[in-house]
C-alpha cells in the first residue's frame, strides 16, 4: 500500500508539491481561505433556503425568513451573528434555521481543505465550486427532499468545463455519464429509493472526480446502507415509503473521494490483484 507508514503531514506535503505550491505556505493559505469560505457559505445558506421555494437568490438582499425584515450587515456575519443573536431574529425573535451556521462552517472548512490539499490552483477552484454545490444540495435534500436542478445542472456544466480546461480528457464526461447511468439503473430497479435528482447529482460528481467517482458511489451506498437497514428493521413494510435522502450520502462519498479517492482506489485495486 503506497501510503502506509507515511504521516498525513507528509502526504499533504507531497500533494502540495504536486500542485506546484510551497507546502510551507499551504496552512497559511488554507487559514486565509476560511474567510471567503464562510462568506460563500453564507450565500449558499440563502441559496438553500430560497431555491426550493423558487425565489430569486441574486436580486434581493438577505431578509429574515419569518418576518421578511431586511438584515443589516452586522446581523449577517457568518457564524458570529448567529452566535450573538443566539439563533433568533433581532426583530421578530423567530428562530434562524440551524442550517445557516452549519452550511457556513461546512463551506468554510471545505474551502480551506481544498486550498490546503491542492494549493492555490485552478484545480482547487474547481474543487471548491464542486464542494459548494454539494453543500447546498445536501441541505435542500435533508430539509425538503429536493435536489434542485437550478443548482446541480449549472454546477455540472461549470465543473465539466473547468476540469476539461485544466486537464483535457474525455474522462470527465465519460465518468459523468457512467455515474449517472449507474444511479439511473438503481433508481429504475428500486423505484422510490432514489430520485432523478440523485442521478443528476451523479453527473456532477463524475465530472469532478473522473474515475474516482466510483469510490464516491461505493462509499455513498455503504454509508446509506446503515440507516436503510435500521429503517427496514424497525418499520418492515412501511420502510419502503420512508425514503432516506440519498444526496447527503453521495456528497459525503464525493468529498472523501475528492481528497483521498485516488489512494482508496489504488488500495482497492491492489487488494483485487
Ligand atoms: Zn424576523
């Protein structure tokens, strides 16, 4: 196994060297990128709240979802405002959804992780965009069982273009279609388990990850198996109707594959041969 016996620091150093970056600067860059990550996360929270309701995300300022009062800048600072206001609107005292700080902190950490692992590169930019889409889709699927086309499809096109510019190859498109076909087959064999939204999400995952998309798919299936088995054991026949949102599992699998997919695939192929 190629990575056995090497410390995580060493692995990251090698990875950053691959990205033509000074690895000593990687932690500093990652720390700095937390700030735009949190700010983007704040916007992603708005996207996750408004897109399923078919409301515009661009042409109106942030407002409280309960009383519609426009938010001042100081009530809109990622994480900090939520903490200071103790999770309640300043005007109507309505609860600010926990989704907001969770989306912010997840985006911040993912952006920092992308910069830490891949340096200040074009690839890191694509990876951050990919992560942002995964965060939004996970939030909307958990909350409303929706994987919005308005998020997944533009993200798919953007990521496919970025990956093809960065590393011209038919791999990204082939992996997209392969991953989507795999989930489409699963959706057709077990209707009600998976939705067409998950199939479109697979397009996006394939475009970013290429061959390691299969790692993401396998991880997602394994991770989702546990809650599915629990549901089945508890509710027997009723479990079929209690669909589990699958997009968050795909997203977790995709993030793991983004950072260590090549190594996992390598280990898996070596154990086979
Ligand atoms: Zn309010």
